[in-house]
C-alpha cells in the first residue's frame, strides 16, 4: 500500500475507534454521528481505490514488460534479416543498402523504430525470399516480419490503454484520500471547539504522527515506581 494512503487510513481507523470510545461525551456536545459513518465509508472507499490502483499499476508494469520484450524480439529479428542479406548479397551493395545492412547501420530499439523498419522490410523482402532462405533465414522469420507491425501496434495500444487506466485509478485514489482527510479534519475541528478546555479529550483525538509505521502495538508502559524505603 502507498505510504501516504497507509498513514491516512491508519489514522482514520484510530480516529474511528476514538469516536466510538467517547461517543456518549461527543453526543452531549452535539456531535453528528453521520460524520462517523462518513468517516468509515471514506476509509473503506480509500482502501478499495488503493487496491484498484495497485491492480492497475501491476497491469501497466506487465504490459510495459511485454512491450519491451516485443521490441527486443523484433530488433533481433531485424538483425537476422540483415545478416541473411549480408550473406546472400555480400557483393551487391545496392541490395545491401536496401536492407540497411552494413557495419554502421544502427538497429532500431524503440516501438516506432522497429515497427517502421518491419513495414519497410515487408516492401524489400518479397522476390528475395529464396536468397534469404538459403542464407540462414527461416520461413517463420519472414512470417514474423510480416506480422510484426500489427503485433507491435497492438502491444503498444494495450500498454497505452494501461497507462490511462492507471492514471484514472491513481486520480480516483487520490480524490478518495482527499475526502478522507476532509472528514477527519471536520471531526477534529468539532472536538477542538467542543472540548477546548478538556486536554484529556483533545489528546485522544490527535492525529497519529506521520512515519510511525503500520504497527498497532502500543509502546511499553513505564515500569511502576518502587515504594519508598
């Protein structure tokens, strides 16, 4: 769970327990119990929105890994085609140039780069398959080149969609946290006003210090003072 979300929900749960513990005194001062209900709903909503954001984040990471793998695989495929061209057309500089084959020819390593190169190769390979196949290229490699542009586009679209879904889930989560913070502030402001002269009550409603961690274990109590001898 996101650290900020964890802290806000932990604080919200602590506040909810404090309200329940002091509900009689709060109601005597006019506390609206609907605010506690709203607090509980906001906590539940924030936890759910955080869960959805985590799912969206994982999906984006998976899609990005798939995209990176596809780019790497296609780059390797392009290299195989160029190597076959270097073997089959070693003395034909014009044809080698058509295949972008040569020592100084950089291999594409981006989504648009590999897609564009494969679209281009699909105009160069036809009519030259026999030579390429005799030079180490396999028929399945040629088929992969033919299908590569559509595959790359589909994977890229899927990854871009996952970005938008993650962005929307993050926004929804952050709005939920904002609502949770607002209801906590409203309740605490009520307590500060209604119990301005009651330090025992006020201290109970103090927010949990940030960065304290997720443990709910209370600190050990001080040992009792030994009786005077």
